[in-house]
């Protein structure tokens, strides 16, 4: 289920307007800069973290020259030196669990914005660890069935042989799950085989999902998620709402 709902969301996101795309590219540029600094330099062959962020950028249709420009800028100017990773956890309406991963150069601003997003959606920020135990950290790769010419059994054998934990066939996509440690190797094997990936990243997958039936709750959680998505400091948002 996680793969199918996420795949639908990805297709929707890729159809968004240029302003939304610009915001996504800004966030990815920041991630590229930090990956250059923390992962060991601007060469993706020697920096697996940068390699994974490049894959994420490509799956979000970021042009190659924009990716290269961000990497060169980070390597030359030391961009990313002032950013730090901060994770927030909390509850949305109806007992939903939300994890927010940020990359910020101003902790106070980010904390205030995240708290505001939760409050406006009738939720609240909790203590570290209050909801993360409800999620599993996994490498997740999604492949659009329409863009994959490889036979499904061949594809399954390829990913399992390269270290994947699981291969799932959804209605319109294939979902490949890995441990965070094996994610880069599996993604690289798919790249070598010429498989186009709709999405490829290490993510937090809910162990169970929460259904919301009250209209007000649905409006509120959507308000929180929209506010978080609009925030430049927020890199990723994970939740267990069954959309």
C-alpha cells in the first residue's frame, strides 16, 4: 500500500507548477551542498551520499546542469557549512504520527515554523522518539510499470541479487525495499541496467496507517502537511495518514 499511494503522490507532485518545482529544486540544492560537505567532496564516485542525492534530484526532474552547478558551487564556496539536520516528531489530528526532517541555518526560525504548522492543523510537536518507533527506516525505490521494459521476474531477481530485502508489485508501479545500508548498491544496479526510477530515497515507512473519517481532521492534517511542504527548511515529511 505504501508504494501505491506514494507513487500516486509522486505523479501528482511532478505535475505541479513551476513555482512548486522551484521550491523543490531549492531544497535539493541545499541537500546537494550538505552532501558534498559531509559525504566527502564533489565526486559522486567517491561520495555515496552525494550519489544518492543526485539520484533523488534526477527523479524529481532536476536538470543535469542545475545539479552540476549546485555541486560546483558547494565545492568552491563551502556552501552547506552552516546547515544542520534537525528532526521533529509530533501528532496530527486523530492520533496521526508525523516526522519532519529539516536542514537549517537558523534553528529558532525552523522550530517556530514547524510548531506553527502543527498548531494550525490542531496537532502538537512532541519529544524526540515519540512517534519514530512507529516507522521503519528503509531504502525505497519506485519504478513506473509503463516505463519499465524488463520482465517482472528478471527485475525481481536483479534487485534481490543486488541486496534488496523485498520486491512488491503494485497496481501501476514496482516497489523495491532495502536496508538503508544497501540502498545505494541496489539503486546503482538498477541504474546500470537502464531502469528508470520514479523515486529513489531512504525514507520512513509507517508500520500501520491511520484512517481519518472526520472532514475537519482531514482538512487539518492537509493544512499541516501543506505548511510544512512550503517551508524551505523542511526537507522531508513522513506520516502514517492513510490518504
